[in-house]
C-alpha cells in the first residue's frame, strides 16, 4: 500500500507551516534519510528528511503553499507496482481569512511527545488523548506484533519511533500515561465590532505571531507567576568589562549581557533548587544551566539557548550568543537550539527601559527581566554617592519556586554581578 508523507511537527509549538520548497519531484526514488523538502515553521526554515523508501508518485501540496496543517498529506510514495489510488490524501488546509469569531479551544499534545513524526493517538492516565509519533512502517510492524507504541522510546530524528525500535520491542508493554494540556483560545470578544470599517488596516497573523499569542496566553493562564526585584550595582562590572575588552583578542568584545548570562548560570549552579521545571507530579532538577536569551526578530521574538553556560567563559558565551542571535534573525536556528532550556534572560536595557516583568517561557520555571544601568543616588556607609544601578525582576513559577528560594537565587546573582572576579572562583 502506498505511504503518505505527512506535514511534520518540527517543533513542539508548530501547528502549521509553509512548504517552502520541494527537493524532489514525481518519479524520483527516495530513501530513508534523504532530504526531500524545506519547511518554514513559526521559528525557522528547516530541511525535512524522508522516513520511508519508495518512488514519489504524487506531490499533493505545491511548494510555496502556506498554512499547511501538521499531519496533512503533502506527498505519496509507493513501492514498485503499487497504485496511488490506494492511498487517500487527507483534506489540505486552506489559507485562513479573518472572521469575527473566537477560535475554538483545541487540545495540544504533551511537550514531551510533540516531536516531528506522524502521530498516533493513545490514551493517557487521565483518559486524555495524547500523540505519539512514528513512521508508517513502524506503525504497521507494531500493529502486526501487538506492540504498544506508547511503551517505546524512539531512536530516530527528534525521537521519532522507527522500524528498528519496534522490531526490538516486546509485545504487551504498558504505556506511561501523559496528560494533554489545553491550548489557549482566541479573544472572546472580536475587537472589529468596536471600530468603523475602513478605520484600520487588518494584518493577518503569521505563524510566529500566532504561536506567541497562543503560548504566552497559555503560560499566563496555567503558570502562577510571582515577581521578585533586586537592584545591582554595575560600576565594578563596567570597569572589568573595559579592561577585558582592551586586552581581548581581535573580534572579541564582551557585552554587559554576557556577564549577566554568566552570572545567572553560576547562580543556578550555586542554587540548584531554582534550576527546575514543573512536570505535573514531579520537579525536573536540571544538571546544567541552559540559559535562553530573548532575541527580537522581525514579527516577534525567539529565545535561543546557551547550553551548559555554567562551564563556559565570558569569551565563549559572547561568541555563542552573537552566533545564536544572528542565526535567529535569519531563521536558521535548529530546534535543539531554541527548545527547552532551564532559565531565560530578557534584556530591554538597551531600549531605555528601567524595569519590567516578563512572561515565563514553558517548560522553564523562571525568567529574568533586565532593565538599563543608570546613575542613581545611593547611600554607602552613611554617605550619599552616585552609582550605576540596574534593576532586575525575576518571574517565578510558584509551583516550582517559592519566594525564599527565588530570593536566594537573586542574592547569588547580585553577588556575581557586583563583584565579577567571583565568577572565576
């Protein structure tokens, strides 16, 4: 029977994408692992590999098609002698037009299971449907052997369950249930009703803005935020930065943000109970400080991650941050470079912002909002002096981090910022 090639979920947040370019044509032979298409998601443009072998007998979705839903049939391949009529494509998504109604609430798969594969629904422990992703061949073999896909950990790209995983699995294993989380709905009241026709221009949301709207609404609805602020003196850091930049090799120029990333990473290592994610019935205590840095790009923002930042020096952090930011702006990041992480920093100081609060980026449990450094009058040893001060505000997930724990982290962060040589200890 011919095999449908489906629109893959290339990130946990992806619901639809643009099929930018086909790298195959009808009549071509493809093998597992061949790059067959380029797809633009809400965050990046990525290459897609084939997971089955055969001849391309039909291209269902033309290149350049927008708003193609995840799991829609985009092409059909078949082995020799098979007929395309044996495989019936699912209806394709049409380009959306704005209508004055709220979107219905949809169920989303657990982030742990939302990986770029064709989905199979299984029942979680609470009776909710969750999705597992496996190649069509793996699903057929699993059905024949009586193997429950939910009991298998995939070894393919992005955790995809492939043929080898199923062949080595035992029949009858029981799955571990995972509850599905609700996805935020659209506005309950359509704002178009309050304005005269022609008094505004309507700009359709692109995939990135739709994802930002959905995820941040969900984050504010589901995560109990609370906020802690602290002032840090920057004068010593500014002096150290100047000296290091004067002595650095050509091409190395440290920013204040590089010091803040290093300070946050070391503070997480010093206060490991704050380096966590809430997982329903457990807390995930991360072994490394994977620090995300919010980067503004056209149409939205993205948070690439500096992995194991606690073990990297300032020069390495600086180079990696610059590389990630540049590729983020050109949408060339790989999913593993912006998914996950254990903590984030959002710095608006360069825009003249004194202080603000940020929305936590799931699955993380905290984010640090950084304001500008500005000269203020401070009292030192009973004397009035002028110092460069910076206000930072930490948004915490109260399910995972309590007030005293968040305060302990900020005290550690403040110590590293105010006395940078302590970052070398």
